[in-house]
C-alpha cells in the first residue's frame, strides 16, 4: 500500500508541475497581448477553445458531458470563471509582481477551505510549506510595496487580486471533491461553459477585434490553460488539496524564469533565494503523506 501511495504521489506531483508549467506559459501569452484586448474577451476566447477541445475528448471517450453532481460542478465552473476574471484583471491593473504575490495567497485559502468543507486534515508540515512558499514567492516577485508601502497599490485592485485567490482556492476544493466522482473532462467542461454567459455581455459591450498575431496568442492562452486544467485536475485526484496547491508555488519560479529569458527582467540574488524557498516548500509538502 505504501508503494502504491508513493506512486500516486509521484504521478500527482508530475501532473501538478506540468500544470504549473502550462499556466506559467499561459501568463506569458496574456502578457504578450499587452492589455489591448479586454480581460473578458481573453477569458471568453479561452472558454470557446476549451469547450471545443473538451467536447472533442468527451465524444471520443463516449462520455456524457453533464455529470451527476450538478451543484458541485456549477460551483466549480462559477468559482473558476470568477478566479480567472479577477486574476487577469489584477494583471492588467497591478504590477505583475504584486498581482502574482496576491494571487499566490490561494494555497492558504485552499488549506483552510479543504479543512472546513472536505474535512481534510491540516498537517503542520503543510502549514509550514504554505508559509515558506509565500515568503519565497514574495522574494521572487519583489513587489513594489516590498520596499515602499502597500498603500501605494489601489485598494480596489488589491481586493480584486485577493478575490481571485479566494475563488481559485474554492475552485480547487470543488475539483478535489469531484475528482473521485466525475470524469476529469466533465469537471473541466463546466469551467468554460459557465465562463461564456459571465463574459459574453461584457464582450458585446466592450469587445475589440483581435489583430494579426493576437489570434495566435489567444489560441495559445486557450490551449495552455486547457492543458493546465487537465493536469491540475489529475493531480488533485491523487493528493489532498492543501498539499497539491502548495506544490503549485513552483509556477512562480517558472514565471521568474520566463521573465528573465523572455522579457529581460532582472534576476537578483533575492529572486534566487526566493526560488530556493519555493522549492523547499514543495519538498516539505511532499513529506506530508497520508497515513497508509
């Protein structure tokens, strides 16, 4: 049983690291759009691509798309859609580093929500991993308020970013609950299906026609988010929600790497120290295995 548990953990970790890689590349694509396209339009484009890819997978697998746990599926779709809207809005209204730090408070929310909603035990090592990871991402992202003051950031934008973190955590708790009850593609489908009615009115009102290479970046946003959703859904089916989301801190290390390689952003000693702390938090989290 111990070997089987270890293999499940290894598969879960691999899926979560791949998910973090996909989501970090998706953020690069959003940044490439340079804020010209409204956030709801990016989210809606991502939803349309995801619906097409997910529907194709469901048809090939011969699986009904509607599932049996409608309440949880709807909650997953609504929370995921709001999380994406809030996060993309935070990226456009806050410095990227500050938005990243605020978004990555979600493992803390996830640990608390999983304990309250799912009854998952909040192990001391997970709490240590969450704290260590949060300090690490703060050093990696180096938000402006680290040396200045948080009052310099617009209060509304900060609340939007924290709202995105909260809804991300709630979405992950829903996925964790559904992972042993529904097919992964069914869980994924409810995300874009709920995103469409939320974003369509805003796109009709404020939409901008994409131009040239923007079509490619939108396609990449959709495909990379789809891959990230598949891998994170699989990872959450194999590991407790708090443990899984603490591993997702590694996405910030990927983001710092892309910033250095792609956007010529600085890589200081603080970034390196923060990256080591993020990786250490992942290793601490991996020691918190379920009792066999």
